[in-house]
C-alpha cells in the first residue's frame, strides 16, 4: 500500500464512503417505510407516462399551441400538478390556473430530437423520438395504396405458411411481418421495402443536408449512403465513419425541426405545492441525528483528505517548479525521485522527458547550423558573382551563367532533400506502388549516370535481375537508387568500379550498390544514415553532396516497408543493400 498512490486513495475514499453509507443506511432504515417506496415507484411511473405522452405530442406537432388539453388530461389521470414552460421560464401550459413558483430544476426536458432514455422511453440510436416522422409521413393516397399491396402480400404469405401480420409504422408505411423470409420474398414482399415518392423526396433532401455537412468537414461527397430503416420510421446509413454518422444525425435533426415542437421544460409536482411527495419529511429528532452524523463525516473527511493532500502536494510542487524552470529555458531541469508509487513514476518520466528535450534541443541547434553551413557557400558564390558582374569586374557570359546555374541547382537539391525529410518526419512521405520492370529502371539509371561515371574515371556496371517483375513506386525507388549510385561514384577514386545489382531473395526485392572506394571506418558506420553526417569533419564541398542523400534513402526504404543497410571496409569499398517486399 505504501508504494501505490492509487491504493492509498482508494483506501481513504473507501473509509469515508463506508462511514457515509453506514450513516445513510441507518437514517434510511429509521425514516423511510415500504409505503414511501411504493409511492416513489408510482410517482416514477406517472412521471414516465406524462413524459412519454407529451413527447409524443411534441413529435407530431410543430408547436405547443394546443397542448393545454393534453397537460390537463395527464394531470387528472395522475393526480399531479403538471406545468410546461420554455427554457426561459415562460409558462406554455399548466394543469392549474396558478402554476406558482416553478422549482429550480425541471423534472425533465421534452425534446423529440433529444430523448432522455433514462425515463424508459423508446428512441432511435440518435435519440430522436420514433413518432417524429416529419416529411416522411405518407399522404392518405400512398397509405391506401401501400395497405392494399400489404394485404395482397399477407394473403399470399398466409396461404403458404399460415403466419404473418401487417405492421404500420408511425409514418403510415406498412410492412408484412413473418418468420419465413423466403416466402415473403416469393410473395413480392420486397415491394413494401422501397421508399415511396414522399419518402424518396425526404431522403433526397436529407442527403443534400448530409453532403453539405460532409463538405464542411472536408469529406468525400456524397458518402451518406442513406436508406430507410424499418426498425424505426426514419433514415439510416450503412457507413460506420464517425464523421458521416454525426452528419446524418445533425441533418436528421435539422430536417425535423420545422415539424416538431421546440424543446420545453416539464415540471411535475404535488398539487398545491412545489415539493415532491411528503413521505421524505424527517422528524425533529431525525433531523438532529442527520446533522450530527453529517458533521462527523465532514470532520473525518477534512482531516483524512488534508493528511493525504500534504503527502501529495510536496512532490507535485517539485514537478511544477521543474516544469516552470524548463519553460523559462533552463536546460536539463530534473526532480528528485523518491519511492515507487505513481508520482515517483511520473517524476522519472519527467526526468526522461527533460533529458530527451535536452538532446532534441542540441540536435536542433546542430541541424540549424548544418543547414546554414550547406546553404552559405552556394549563396555566397551566387552573390559574389552577381556583385562582380554589377561592378563590372566580371562579364555575364555563358560560362558565368553555367556556374550560377550549378550553384542554384545545388541549392534546389538541398531544399528538395530537406522537403523530403520534412515529409518523412510528418509521416506524410507517401509511396504509390505499382507493377514495374526493375531491369527497365536499372537501364535508365545506368544511362543517367554513365556520363558522370566516365568523367570521374569510374567503371559503372549494372547487373540485371533474373525476375524483374516487382511492385514499387518507380519514382521513389529510382530516387533511392540514384542517391546510392551518386554517393558511390562520388567516393570512388579514378580507376575504381561501381556495381549495381538487382536480385530476388524469397519474397523480397534486393538492390545492391557496391563500390571500390575509400570505404567507411567501423566507428562511423552507425552514423552513415544520419542527416548532414560526413566522414570528412571539415564538411567541404570537395566531395559534393548535401549530407542528406542517405537519410532520404533510409526514409524511402521504410516507406516501402523495407530497410537499407551498409557493409564497408576502410580502404576497400562499401556495399549498400536496399531490401523491401517485391509484391
């Protein structure tokens, strides 16, 4: 118990609750009787009857204009005083000429578009009263036509099975009910399941409202898939999307608003008074006992809660102070951890978070520095040549244009790489796999890098796949292998060789890019795929590249559901292996 704050809180709460329950049970046993309990049950039943009756009225009338007779009838049947008022307190109807002062809280809210299921009243899943059919109510001619069809189907079903009956929904739409669905289908019972013109017009209007709602929520329109549901008199949708379901419910209520009465507050009290039945009145002695027990429980609660709170507040104050210091910019803020309860685990989690934040801040500063370093050189070159041209020191000839274009392309390459990494960090780096011929892609890659490899004095060899039919994003896969080949050519000295090989290993496609270059030291291999990492700590542009290519390759491999790995021996060369599911 000392280690678990939850157990301690439960124990304390249980102790207080036990005292309260014991006191309440003692008072209840001495101040209540079976007659009061029966009266309460009857009162609850009467309240439910009144609520259901007025709810049915609200669902079938556009306003409360004629509700006075209904209120009077229920008041006479139950022997209660019934008052119906607006939420602002204006009396709509009252069973007594003088409703008197209304209680602070209503007994229930009469709203056919938001039924209170706790009162035992039937409602749809979206809490709309089944009687609220609105524009789905069938005109007399459609009712008569459907009833004629229903009786023909019923006669057919009964002739074959001897079973069946006709049920009519609140909107007036009949259907034949029978346990034998096969016979019902043979007797053309499905005709009754189709919407009539009136129902279809209401459904179309509802679909417009749903689509308008979905459009505001940036969903595909249309997506409601509305249909009539015969378990209740209204539309439903086959989708389970929460946004669509919310839009259908909202649209249903908007469509039914003109056909139902506005929400009203229902007050049910004893005749001639504002209070519930008098069975709960306590004697003077019981009132004294109640005050004594309540006072004792209050004192016990304050004392126990105070002792527990003191123990809780200290570590929470320490956590608050550390968080405030962290917010003020203090790096590495920590709190002392004591014990093994939930607060101690919270303190350890806070310390871990503080340490991780410190590492992230260091990484952020390093990354900003790296980006500034990468962008500074090309921008300085472009600015220097442009200023020299402006001052007349240099001529704006073709050679200068080519040089400026190279610097601009280098900048564009860095920006594109940073954008790809930003998409990966945001989880938005998407691939679009499709069936492709890997050998065709490898041929394009060989043609694209041939001139560069020849200029660098490097032999570029592409070994085709025996089974080249794979599934991958051709653009992203080409980008990944391009980066590996560019990296290999860049770090292979004149006279060396770069080999690109594709193969199938089980269900995986494997691409290897091997070079005979300078290789990578064993201690540097874990950092090869880090952003802006280079073995050359001077970070010059002599070797080219932005330091982002291999980081992008890793993200593209992960986007394909695969991995990228490297093997290298210093002074002998490196082999990068890209592996992902082939189909």
